[in-house]
């Protein structure tokens, strides 16, 4: 497979990138983002763009890919709805629309989150916006999916770019083994999400919205 990853420098993206590079049936991994990953690997090619919402310059590179894993995201803390919508709706839809044109049969998985509001009418801003994005991806792409992980344990050195999250993970790290035993259906890992995405790319899934239990 030829795989493209958006947001490979984020915590989830780091885990997904690792699993793609390890997978024997992945021959090439393209990363698209505003900054390089800092990794070197024979399979890896990195495409740096100034604006993730403007992808025309990389159209040729995304032609004929087999899967796109959209892991780019941002915390809603401190952001108004307009800014959050640009990052969490406009950006992923720019990628999805381009894939629909140049790689229409590709598997496209948008990383959302538990609590996302598919009705788009709830009181929680981030949940409404992500619900709108999920619905648009599923409508646009026949092989489009939304992944809704719950509590994510960073593994194999994956680190969140959000300072508040890094502090939270550092504080709760001793509790990870307990959480995984007591709340197994609500906890996953960065590498586990990567393996789940690859499995969907290989085999498809009867569910197009994948909750944490499905990802596990």
C-alpha cells in the first residue's frame, strides 16, 4: 500500500506513522504537514506545506494512494468556534475532497474522538464541529471512516504537542496499567490505533464510525 498521513508529528500521528513504517505491506508512507517529523526511513517521504488547507501543490503526490490517515487535530481549549472549525473541519475536508478526486477508492480515516456529536446540534462546540466533519467525510468518500478513540495511552515514545495533555499524561502514567484493566473498552494506545487503521485499510469494516471498542 501507499499510505499518506496528515498530522504525523502529533501524538496519534506518531503512533500511526510507526506502525505504517513497520508494516510489511506498506511500501511507501507520505506525510503531509507544516513541519517535518524528524524521522528517517527508506519508506518515508515528507511533504511540507505552508497551509494544510491548500493542497493543490501536492495533488500529484496524492494521486493513486491506497489509504489516508487523517490524524491532524488541535485542542479546543482557548479557541473560538471559527478558528476551531478551520482546523477541525476545513483542513480535513480539503484533504478528503482532494482524495475523492485523485484517489477515489482510497480508504480515508478521520481521527475524531469519543463524545463526537453526529447530530451537529449539541451544546459542546468541539463535538459539533467534529460531528460535522465526520458526516461530511462519510458522505464524500465510499471508503471513508471516522475513528473515535477514548483515553489514549502514548506508547513507544509518542508525545503530545499540547502542554496540558503532556502534563496530564505524566501525572496519570502510573495509573495506565490499572485503567487498561478496569476500563479496557475505553482505553487504547497510539500504536493500537495505528494497527487498527491499517487493518481497516486492508479489510474494510462493517462499521464506518469506529468507537474505542471497535478500535481495540
